[in-house]
C-alpha cells in the first residue's frame, strides 16, 4: 500500500507559504504522493517539475465534473490516474433538474477520462448517507463505471460502520480517504492522529488490504497539533496498520 495526502488538508500553509512548502512538508513526512484540490495557480509544467523535485506522485485530483475538461492539461501532464467529484450538495441529488445536470456532466467528464485511462469516482461527505439515504449508491448506479472514494470519517459521522460500508462498495471502491474522528463532537472537533480516534482504523485498513486498494489518502479538516508532526505520526500509524 502507498500513502498520499489530500492537499486540501494543507490549505492554510498553501495560503501563507505556497505550493512548494506544501509539497516539501508532505515529502519530508515520508508520503508517496498527493491528491490535488486545485493547482495553486501553477502551470502543468511547473507543477510537474515540483512533483519531480520532491519525489512525489500526483496520483489523483478532486475536480467537479463540469471542470474536468478545463483541467485535462494537468491530468495529462501530471499523469493523474484518478479523478473524484469532491462534492455534490443535497439539493443536487433531490432536485430532478439538478440531478440530471450532475449525471449528464459526470457522464461527459467520464468519457473524457475514459479516453485517457483515468478512473472517475465520487467522494462522499456525511449528507449522502444520513437519514437512511444512499446518494453514493444512487450516482454510482446512474453513471456507469463511476467508482467511490470513501471518506471513512464522514461515513462514521453519518452513523455508519466505515469498514462495513467498504465491504458494501467492494468492486466499486477505488480509494479510501483516511480521516480520523474524535470520540465526541466528531463533526466539529479536530481530527486525532490516525489510529488514535473513533473511526476504527484497524478494520478499515484490514478491509482495504482485503480489497487490494493501492492507496490510502490522508485528509485533515482540523489539526490537533502541528502539521508536520501530524503528518509524520499519522504515516507511522498507517504503515503499521497497512502491513
């Protein structure tokens, strides 16, 4: 298993110090790659050079379906192999008109990515699963070949057992977003170091290994300690869990 960081986690560092400092932090902590959430105003060639300088793989990116075509130069130049829809609100699933637009845009984006051998998927938050809903299952059924990037934190916040949800998604699960949850007030509290919270990461990693999932991608909403320390300690624990 390889380990990456969703760069949204380091948005505050990016705002203060720029893309290169973000990549330096990730590389020095020992990660293999990154998942993009925007490209920091760099050109594809500039970002490719930075990844090479820090020895990181640009494995995936969060891009809305309607923005995929405009971002193809980055996908091509960086060798990105997975693209995930980062968000679709409740109203996009519940309004027939908005849902039709979401599905139509996703199908068009998927055709562009299919031509490049790039996998296209959906990244969840909590609302897709709350109150008995399963909007992830809905869009996976309605966009043939779409896969899931299960965020285990948000699955837990929605009241699900994350490892059980992974089992339900077997065959349609590309990546796992590794994000820990606090024991209390998980939605608002800082995320503990991976393996030291309430998600049940041992079961998550056991299931990831059973399914042969190649990447665990760390994401953090709120750090409980310094970023460098958090990245280092979480990777140490993930490597133990991923053995």
